[in-house]
């Protein structure tokens, strides 16, 4: 104890007058004087100096102990945890936030990617990509149908639920609908991966999977898909796929329960007139239709 020696000198009368005056101004003197005064009032036997000193030392030790301020580690850890969460969240928000472009029924739109590659979305379609990481990885996901004009550069990848398409710089169309996956190459070379098998397409070739049946078709004409000229074209495609496309382009609900939707259709329909479009599809298949607002019912001539 740092005051023990000084207390001994006071009790033994070894202090000078100047040291005594200074000691009287301390809390130690006040505490010990109170003990002596209390003992005198009780008219008890003389106070045992050693016991009194021990008691004083205990009181001084308790007082010093109470002055110690323990660091609040719990609060520190909580603050650190919050800071870590904020930093990690900021990283994912800044670097992993994707940009999404989508179209509604009967709508198309054109968008430019960060490298000036162009994407034209057909009706009811969507693409998503990470703009922050685009320079390092040109990659996007597609739902629906889109035509791509890719700027030359590093690998460009289109991911769909059915398969993946990889190119360096070219023009191609990807259609990924229910039970229908198709890639058409209009310029350059396209690598298509489907069921872990890679297929290379060159200009004028198409790869198509309908209801699980895959085939490669050669001899495409034109420099872009027909839907970009407001027309949908089909070659030996099940009627159910054609009906779904009419619904997307005209916001119609078509009831085809009375006809064979597995019948194959070859032809096209316009996006500008629903009656002409319906006639273009039904007449070649020997079908007719009734329109009630935004609802259409298909039936065969024999059912009249």
C-alpha cells in the first residue's frame, strides 16, 4: 500500500510539522482520525495500532478497487460485429448488384450493355447482368427470347435454364421458352452447350430442342430473326408453341382444348393484327376460332 509508510510515521510521531500539515489534508488522515475518535467515545481500551492499520489498509484497498473501470468488451464486440456486417453488405450490394431489363406482353425493347453490345428483347423476356463486373466477365442470364449483337472482345456468355451460349463477337438469337430452346447464328460462330454437349454453330445454322428432341438445322436466311420485323415464323413447330407466342404478342388467352396442339405448324403470323395472325395459323391446320374480348377459343371445322 503506498500510504502505509506515511501512516506509520504519523502514528509514531516521526513527521515534521510541515509533513503533518500536508498529511492532515489527505483522506487517509480523515479515515484514521475518525476511527480513533470513535474508539475514544466508547471509552474502550487503547486502540491497537496494528489492528487499526490493518482495517485502514482494507478500507483503502476497497476504495482503490471500486475506482477500477472494467472495459466493456461486450459493447466492443457488438460494435465490431455491426461494422463487419456493414462492410460485407456494402461489398455485396456494390459488386454483386445485378441490372435487370425486361419486357411485358406485346412489348419489345433494345438495350446497350456496358461494352456497347446490343440486346433486343422480344415480348415477355428478361435479361440480368452485373454491370460492376462486366469488364472482367461478360455474362448475363436470359429468360425468354433475345437477339444479340456482340462487340468483339473477351468471351461473351448467355446463360439460360436450358443451356449456355458462348461467343467472342457475333450476332445470334436465343429463344428459351417452356419446352423450347433455340439458338440461331446470323454472323460469326456460336458455341452452344446443352446437356453437357457442345455444338458449334456457324452463320446460317440453328440448334433447336423441342420437348427434349434436339436437332441442328442449316440454311437460315436473313440477317436477323423475323420477330424483329413484327412477325413470328416457325418451321415444323408444335401448335402449342405457336399459340403461346400469339398470347405473348397480343395479350390473349387462347383455349385450345378442342384441337390437337401437337400438330406441327410451318408458317408465320404478323404482330400487327390479331385476326390476321389467328387466320394465318388456324387456316393451314384446318381450324377456326371465336373471339370474345381478350379470350379466344380454337376449334376444328369438323366440330362445327
